[in-house]
């Protein structure tokens, strides 16, 4: 047994999980086998224990964790308290000295003050093999003795993050018996990096699968980029598949500050392949060596710098099904019923996700099951063959995103997370809203393809006088949206783009990184306005529900509201939080400067003409010329529909019916509440009456009318709206074709009717 608190990685091996956790032990084992692992040292689990004991913080720390973890606010308070206790305690002097001297030695070996990664490697005293992967934090690009010491403490503190506390309680682990080893390892300034599976991760077939992207591997591990995909036959060494994705962002070291930042991938590299054949085959060799070393298939993280390959981590693949488990049942009757939110059928293994830390569980072709999806789950939603949720209606996050991804989904089942369990084979019918136990006769499960680089038009389309547009919420859906051959984008929801960022807008502002935030907005909106150019794209200003934004890093300041749907969102929010509105306007101006004169600006959730007036003034004062840029409002609140003439008087180019909200506000039915979903009726005569009134008034005034709520995707509604004289209809990607056919047919019917009437 090793007694030292701080030890070199090469001094440990796979038998030392209790000392350095699974990650540390595996790194040591690989170094012993002379694999190219970046050098480093470990501040052991016992060192962490000693830190707690010598500071005398045992009782204070662990009693702060005895809380109701199902209450998010209480849990967050417990996290704050526990982390404060750790950060306020002192690292014992001898330990501090050892950490400093090991770091110095590392610098000496490398002849430079090196950048290191400080990674968490947790271990349970009684169950050293328990996996806590992804629960704790990693700190990248740390340099300097003091910064290393701070990062070690932050690593320790991350053992008491809300996610980690929740996980341990739910899994029955005693907080007092879980320790954390901090692994301090030299950073590889990777030009490219990713993951690989030494055998097929679900079937165990003898193929090596490699995923890679530009920059550090975190983007691939977290799923924030679509990586390239390579599949190699282990025996013949044939590279059987290469899918080259469009890679928009890379995680890299800022040469000026040394901090890790997200950067747009240079244009010439976006669609370029990350790995050449030589690199692919060398990686396969390492995969073979690692599988041999550990005796079982491995899930490996790798990086490449100056053609040199580094292995950053290797752990067993836990998802391979044993033969007897693959004997699937044939599905008969449905076990769950909900709302069919995105059409299509698929089967696969259920994977229950309680928060973003578990996204890694969802492999290509699995069925993602969650209480409700959140924006940080989008990378896993892309891999999923289908999605099932407990909560939500047809316009909830899961429904909107799965339709954009073309992924079957059933929402509002009430008890999917209760009835289904990890690994259970299920079939999802996203049309009928049913979930079956076992495998039904449907096409083989297909995972979402990496973002396609090329656009293909498969069908000729009828020409319609009423424009048929498409809604877009996530930039990843742009290619599919363009392929619909829509006449433009009738709604681009920017909040989904913001929710996809690593942190809350306020956090960017707090860190003095407002410019970075504006750049993010610009680059994401640009993907859509560029792909559709010169067709119009109506970009909606922020419509952020506080409950969703609160979950983001730095989102603690979001107000807690009894009913967020009636609360601080839409334009009322921007008119109060002008600091954020300002940044949106900066992004719009930059896009206009870049020549995107096809962009229009749409204001959500207006209830009084003064809101439109103030919003226009704000933007005008900051240089937006409404003679050149179209401006419009969403009609989502009955008040706006009833006094539409007063809005027109303020100066408007267009209005768009947001029937998702218009329905909930007119009928007093929460759109996300599955308990009242039976009352949610977009075709209610009261709603049709409001719409009719607005179309008549706008047509009189020469203001364009459109619809971007879910009702516009219903061909029957489209028919009625064309009859009423609407200018355009914006539908979901999957509905554009059917809506366009209906619009064309209705227009012909109207012409025929008029011709007949003229004759008689
Ligand atoms: C609507 O309310 O119909 C709409 C399109 O906006 P959102 O669904 O984003 O609230
Ligand atoms: Mg709305």
C-alpha cells in the first residue's frame, strides 16, 4: 500500500483504484505499459481524506449534505455550503509542499512552466470499482504552482456539486465514504482529439469505432460537436466507413490568456476530415493494445499533436450486451401512452437520463428517456433513435427539437421514467404516441447522422402564392430545413441557441466576455441566414423562460416564478434587461454589416403597442434601420390580436401567429401540462376568431401575416388560413411538404371557385 499523499502516476497501477480512483489507476497502468500517456501525478484519495480530517471539517461538511435532494433549491444551497467549506480549508503544509515539488519536477522534465489538466478521479472506500464518471469537474490549461493548488481544491469541492450529491444519494452511496483523487497531468495542446471504442460499443463486434474533431477532445466527449466517424474492421484493417461531419466549434487554448476557449473552426477545416488513414490505423493499433492490456473492450480518449498520438484515458465499455440479453421480446401491446410529438417508429434500448451528466449513456440508436429534455441534452438527442418523456405537450422542448432532428418522439407519458429501465428494449411510435415493450417490426434503428455537409433536394415542389416557410430552433437542423425547399424561415428561435451555449449570458457578461457572447450569437444565427440567403429569415428576439435558463451555468439569478409561462419572458424581459437586449442588437447589427439583408426581426409576446414602440426605439437608437430591416411582432396574447390596429399604427412589416401561446392564453391551458393536454385545442373557435380578425385588419393595412405556431403545421389549419388570406405559413420541418401540398390545392380550389362564380 502506497502511503504518500502525492505520487507519480507511473507508481500506480490497476490494483490501486482505492488510492487513485479508476481514472488514476488506469493512467498508471498505461504508463507502466509504456503507452504514450502524458506524464503527471496524483493527489491521492487518502490525501483528500487527510485534508478533511486535519481541517476538522468532517461534521460541518457532511451534515450540510443531509438534505432533501429532490428539492432543487435546497440541493443547490447544500452545494454552495459544502463547496465553501472545502474552499475555505487549508491544504496541509507537507501536502502542499509535495504538490508544488511534483509540479516543479514536471516543469523541469518538460523544460517549461507547463500547462496541466487537473482531473477528478473519485472512489468509494467500500466499493472502489463504483463508477462516478462525469460527476466531478476537470480543470484544463492550469499553469503555476498556486493555480495548481487551487485547481486541486476545486476538484475536491466538485465532489459536492449538486449533480454528484444527487447521484450518490439516489445510488445509495454514503458521502463520507466517497473520496476524490485529483490527477494532475500535463496538458496535450491537441490539434485534434476524440474517443474510440476498441470493439463495437453495443454489439461487441470486432470493429474499432473512432470519433474525432478539431481541438481538445472535450467537445467530442460532451457531444457539443458532431465529430467525424470512422469504422475499421479489426481483422482486415479495412476502413469500412468514414462519415465526415461539419465541425463548427473547437475547444482550444487561447494563445493570449492560456485559458480554454471555444473557437469557430476555420472555414477550410470545417468539412475537412480530421484523421488521415495512417492516423486511423495507428489509433486502431493502440485500441488493440489497450484491449489486450485490460482483457476487455475499451472506451478510449485520444489526442494528436504534431502527428504524435497521446492516450488520455481508457476504461471498459459497459454497454456491450451479453448474448442472452439480446434475445428480445416481440412487442405486442403498448405499455405507455402519450402524445405523438414527432412522427416515425424506432426501437432500441431505453436509456434513462436524469441530467446532462448522464448523456454519455445514450449511444447511437438508443432511446432517450427523461422526465423532460433540456437544451444541454441536444447532443444525446441527436444520437438517439427516439425520445420518450414523462412531461410536456406538443410544443415542449423535446417535441420541438425532436421534430427538427427528425427523431420519433412521444411526450407526456407521465411515467416513462418510472416504468422503463436502462437497457430495456422498447419500440416507440411517434405518430400514435405509443411505447411498446420489446422490438416491433420497424426499420432497423438508425441513429441521427452527423450534420450533413451537402444539401440534397429530393422532390419537385408546387409553386404557391402563399409562401410556405419553415421554423428553425437549433442550427444543427439547418440542412434539413433548407432541404424542405421552404420559402424562408418564419421563426428562428434564438433562445434554443443560447441554451445550447456552455453558460448563461449573464455569466459571459460577468466574466467580461460580452464580445464572445455576441460572436456566439452571430455565428449561430449566421448559419441559418446564410443557408437560406436571399430568402427571408425572421429572427425572433429572446423569449427565454426563466425555468430553463436557471439551469445554465451562472443562471442562478433567474427569478423563481410560480408560473414562468406568464412571467419574465419575451419582449417584457428584454425591455427590463436592456443589458442583454443590447447584445442581441449588436449581433443583429453585425449580421446586417455582413450583408444579410434577408434577416427580419420579430418581437415575441407583445401585449401592448408601447412595447413594440419601445423595442423599435431601442434598436433604432443603436443603428438598426427599419427602412431596410423588416420588423414584426408575434401575435401570441389575445390582447395583441384584439387591438392589432394599434400595433399596425406603430409601424409593422409583418405579424406572425404564435398559436402555441395564443392557445394557452386564450383557453387558460398550460401548454406544457400533460394533465390538461386534452383541453389544448388550437382549432378552438375563439382562436380562429382572433386570427381572422388580425388577418382582415392586416390585409387592409398591407401588413404581411404569417403563422409559426404548431397549428401552422396542421394542413387543415393551413387550408383555413389560406382561405382567410394569410400571406405565409411557417411549418415544422417534417410538415412543410404536406402543408405546401395543401396550400397549393386550396389556392387552386379558390381559383376554380372564383372562375365558376364569374361564369354563372
Ligand atoms: C408560439 O407561441 O406559437 C411560438 C411559435 O413561440 P414558442 O413556441 O417559442 O413560444
Ligand atoms: Mg410563443
